[in-house]
C-alpha cells in the first residue's frame, strides 16, 4: 500500500474516532515529514518500511537538532500509524516496535507563592488605578487557572452556563472530548461572581456573552489571545526561573494538590487525566519529599503519647 494513501487513511480514522483537531494536526505534520523522509530514501510502500528505516529516520532528525521530547513525540505518532497498519492487515510487525524512546531530562515549571502574588498584585493595581477591562479579566483568568488546573482550551470554551454557583461546581469540556464536572472552591466562586457582575456592568449596552472570558468586544477569547496575554505579562514580571504559560498554572495546581497529601485518585479526577499512570508520574516527581510529608501527615501528630 502506498505510504501517502495509508497515512491519509489513518488520519481519516483518527478524525472518525473524534480526536481533537490539534491532535490530528500533530499527526498530520509528523507523518507528512515521515513520508517525505521515506520517499527520499526510496521507500514508497508501507510494507517496505524496515527497522533500519525507523532508525535512520530518528537519527536524521536528531542530527538536525531534535531533542529527546521531540524525538519521542515523533516516534509515538509514527508507531501509532504503523500499529493501525497492523490492524488493517497491511503489515504483520511494527518496525518501530523495538526503537527505544530517548531519555528525557524532564523539568516541569511551577509557580511559587511569590510568582502568583506578583501577578495578581500587578492586575490588582491596574484595576484600582485604571478600571481597565483586561485587568479584571486577566486577574480572573489567573484565579481560575490556579484554582482549577484547567487546560487552556477548557478555559477558552468555558461558558457561564457551565458554572453552578450554588453547588460550587464547574462543567468542563475536556481534552478527551467529553464533559466532566469538577468542584470549585469558595474563592473561585467568589471571584467569578464578582467578575460576572463587572462584565454585566461593562457590557450593559449588549447581552452578556455566553462565554466567561471574552475580548473587549465581548467575543469569545481565543487560545492565541490568552497566550499573548501571558507573553506581555511575562515581559512585565521578568521571572527568570519559571516559564509563564497556561500549562505552568496547571502544573502548579497539580503540584499543590499532590504535596498537600491529596490521594492520587482525587488528583486524577481533578486534573481529568485519562490514565492514572500520568498522575502517578507527577506524584513520583512531587511527592518524594518524604521527610516533609512525614512531618506533616504522620498519624502520631495528633496523638497524645
């Protein structure tokens, strides 16, 4: 089977399985690159892809500067494609099966209390001084991110109808393309209530948007717009030790939950990880300060002996 037709068939299957557009585009880009590499190497059919083809593909782009994370992402995508070819009975063995993942030097950024307070104080001062819409909105964005661990796409698609102010819950359309309900704290409820009141007053000449976070024209805020907010904020804050991004807020939420002693199962539910294995990786990374954890949660702490 010609490789280019096989790749298109695979992409159609991923779309049929309702993967997110972002995930499909990731597959498309990596597999197109793989197709070009194979064509240049004289490999036109799926059946002609050998173990050595995969080794040369990985080595080629490592020499061009691909780091371990990028290498593993490409290997994962190509391996999934070849597994699909096995399902379709085009090939019998996955030539990428024996290729080992590159060892990653994982560093996950998280915010300290200092970072969070600096960001909130910055917007708080602008709110008091200028009464600017973006300051009220961006302040609330940070509170929601740090208080819920939402993904960027989840925050942008959040609607007022998704928030139950009485029950203190939030309905989230997550990465796995299904809607899930998570609890939210009093502070998040209080902030969103105040922000909603401000929006009603700010946009009094038009109906309140269905979406919680909007631009100055009351239109849904895009992921790109939020990223630009953080780029500008990053220049102002000038943090040297942490990357200012939506995912850093999510990682910070996860870290605080784990270090507070929350169960792995509870963290998985709040983070909405599809597999508890992902949560356990974070727990292994941030839950390993045994002395601190033992000092705080040892059962003898509350016993008079």
